[in-house]
C-alpha cells in the first residue's frame, strides 16, 4: 500500500494551492434524523401531558416539554446548517476554519502546541500565541481524516505535538489499516463490537420497556407512559450511527475485565444496600446517618478502584503506543507524493 502522506508540494499542486474539507453527509443525515425524532417526541410528550395531567399543571407541563425538546431540535437543526456552511481550508500552511458564526485562521509556522485528542474518532487542536483552532476529525470522511492526520503530523515539529503516541495507537494506526470490506479479526486480548452484539442487549431492553409502558399506561389510564421505550430507541439509533457495519475491535485484557467485573458487583452491592434501607424502617436520625455513611464508603471505594484501574490501563496503553508509533513511521520510507 502506497503512502498518502501529504507534503507542501502536494498541497500547492492541488487546485491552485489549497484544499477545502467539508462536513461529511452522514453528519447532516444525523441532524435530520435527530430533528425528526425530537420534533415528534416533543409534540407527543406535550400532548400526553395535556390530556393526562391535572388542570392546574397541564399548561406548565406541556410548555416545559415543548421548550425542552425545542432546544434539542435547535441543536439538530444546527447540525444541518453546519453541513452547509462550515469548512476547513488548507492553503500554503495557512489553516482557515469557517464556522457557523466565526472564522478563524492560523499559520502553521506560528503554531506552538498541537494536541492530539482521543475522544470519539479523534481531534486536533492547534495553538499559537494568539489563536486556537480545534478540528473534530469525526466530521470528515475516512480518507480525509487520514489525510489531515498525515499532513499535520508530518508538517509540524515533533516537539510541539502532545499526546501523539496514544493518538497514533488508538486513532491514526487503526484508521490507516482500516479495510471497510473486511470484518476485523480480534486478537487474544481484543473484542469485536458489532451492531448485532449491541442488539442482543438493546432489543430486550426496548421490548421490556415497551411492555411495561403499555401495562402502566393501561392500568393508570395515562398515555404518557407509552413513551417509556423512547430512551432505549434513541440509544439504539445512536449506536446504529456510531458502530460501522463490519464492527470494530476494542482491547479487552485482564485490566479491562477486572474493571468491568468490579463495576458489575459493586453496583450490585449498592443496589442491595439501597433496597435494604428502603425496606427496613430504622429509627431516625440513625437511619439518615447510616445512609450517608454507606453512600460515602461506597463512593470512596468506587473512586479509588476506578483510579487504580485507569492508571493500570493507561500504563498498558503507553507501552502499546510505542509499538504503534514505530509501525506508523515505517511508511515514511515510501513515496510521499503518491496518492
């Protein structure tokens, strides 16, 4: 496979010396889906409260639901408009980010710090003494994300690049080696996450919440409980957008499994203690003191174990990152001008 690592000469040669990146179509499509869902959810929730709530709370309840879902609808509409108006332009090492409202420019020769962000599908933050531009890589198509990573990583000095090793391991290398026509093969300490795997969890939850909503709405004669599965359905739609068809591989070694097992049994302990206090009538104020003490102990154990696990996982990731950076550098020996 030939390298797509861009250089300044390639930029100059492309379309008169500049290259423009626009948001991917799926970003707009998500906005349309979210807008449709929130509009119908808002109308349905307001209508359910209007016909079911007491007269003195009917107007305020319906208005609250309309206002709440209106904010979410506006955010979805913003995504649609951003697809039309936002862009990222690279011209002779000058970066221009055109947002919905503001336009920012920064010259790469003035960049003092580059931070490679790990969230979602990664991001790049460029900082000079006076300017700052944040680039969310998830907004662009696969090939464009890889092009941008190669361009900034090869153009900017290594001393100003922060968190590159982890970014290379978790974002850049998997992106470079990604094959959309091939189902990923998990290794011994890895796990393949697919839509089917999540469906086995989410579909039963949707069915249970739907049945409970129908029974509750019928028993209490309250139509608003028909919206009970809305949250589960929304989560399912989000996962459909986030998880690619062929799935993706995540690391699952002993550190990850230990953390999952701890969270599972520790939250079970918390639920048992909660029901004990709910079902047992202890005298006051001893009951309140016992509740606060139990909550404090539970939270402290949770935070300490979470910190220890996160430190162990981070140390493991740093060791893996060293190998990933070496693999990434291997392609530098190939022809950098080939596309």
